C-alpha cells in the first residue's frame, strides 16, 4: 500500500446537488483511490426499510417502541452482519444487510445493559458483549438468548474485546485496571498482563483492541497516546504513536482495526478522523475531520473491517455508522 498521502478532505466538484455526485474517495483524483465512501446508516429503517402504515399503527396500539441508533460505540463485522453496541440506547443492534433484518439485545437475564461497550462473535455465533458499568462480559447464543457472564469477579471496567477463534480465546481490556485479560470461551482465566504505567507493556486507560490474521494483538493505549502490539501470549512486540493535535499524532485514540493487507486503522475522538498506518507506525492516509457531511465525523469511537473489506465506523456524536470500503490495490 504505497500511498504516503496526508489529506483531510476530498474537494467536491462544485456541481449542483441535483446533479450526480462524484464518488467520495481517498486519496482524491488524479491519485489512485484506496478508500471509498459507501453509505451511512442513520436509523434501522436504512437496513430493513420503512414499516407500513398498519405496522406502525399496530405498534402504537400495543405500545411497542421502535429502537433507534442513538450513540453507536463498539462494532464487529462478520459476513453480511454488523454487531453494534449503543451506549445511548443501552443495547446491541444486529444489522443483517443481506436479509435486511434488525434485531436488538438489551436484556441480560433479569437486568438491562447499563453501558455496553464492545462486541465480538465466535465461530458458533455466540455473542460476547462487555459492559463497563456491570463489570463483566455477557455471552448470548446466536438467537440473542443470554447464556452466562465472564469475569464478573475479576474485571473492574471491561471495555474492548477481541476473539481468537483458532485458540478459542477472548481478550478483554480492563480500562480502569490498566490490564489485558485472556479467557477461554467458557470464561476460564488463562492469564493477564500489563499494569498502569508508561513503559513497554504498561497502559494508561487502554480501550479497544484487535487481532490481525497472524494473531498479533493491537491495543489502543489511549491516555499514553499510542498503539502497543503484542503476540498472542501478551508478550510485547512494538509500539508507535505520540501525543499531539496534528495528523500523524494521537489526541485521543480509541478504535482500531487491521485490514487484509495489514494496514492499521485508528479512530481519534478529538481529531474526529481515521488515521491509517503501516506496521512500523508510518502514516499512510487520513480520512475525515470534524463535521456532519459524509466522510466527516464527530467523535468516532470503534472501527471494524469485514472480510469483504467494508469498513464500519461508529460515528458516535453524529448518531450514525458510516460505511467505507478498502479498495486494496486501487480501482
């Protein structure tokens, strides 16, 4: 991915709104595009379509309230389905783009979610959701039925999640404790690593994390303004990033994802942008800045990438999910 280009905005062609718009891509022409904007999900009707008049009438008579996206947070893309936590709605949305269906999980046994932060799914379809206030990771089957919880007597403030289906392991960030916990998928603690600090393998309010296809673990060490990389056992490999308010630095890094070519995507809530790096931490591309238009963001949280190279960004304060696509070698 040889595109060391620093840019914040694709300038529009100046045509009228009624005319066909040019595609929004990064970098802009005449350079070969690497990322393209696809669409925005602002409400669940964008997935399943508007309900009929009679359907809405029946819901009103029965007192059923339509759940809507309020503050999208963590995400996990699997096939044609996006799993999305929403701290405003206190729920998990399951958006099936192929079937045009939307399901909602908002109950944990006899309780309701308080602050669902992140979500991952294993190869059997089991859904794992961290709740930073309830202090545990909650497990549901593929139908959304609650099964069990993990780490309730261990975790203080669980946030980011990552899953290794080959090793049957669940990685959990504990933001308050400054640690990463590794559990098996039944909830047994395998090991933990890290402590509060600024050294290698130490953390200051770590948040989201992800695994690449080789099994390396990437942790957003938010308040240390850096990314730390570990092997699957939690041994420190490398790090990159420093605090700043200009591109190439981090003001408040949050979400992280790795594409099929190993490029590292990091959202920054204060810069309201996505920065893309190579494994050595060299900046490759910047997407977006603060705003409400397509390709602009307001405090983006998590980011996830599907096996079809679709990129899902939780554009939190714009109350939407923006979908981009990685074009690999370019179009």
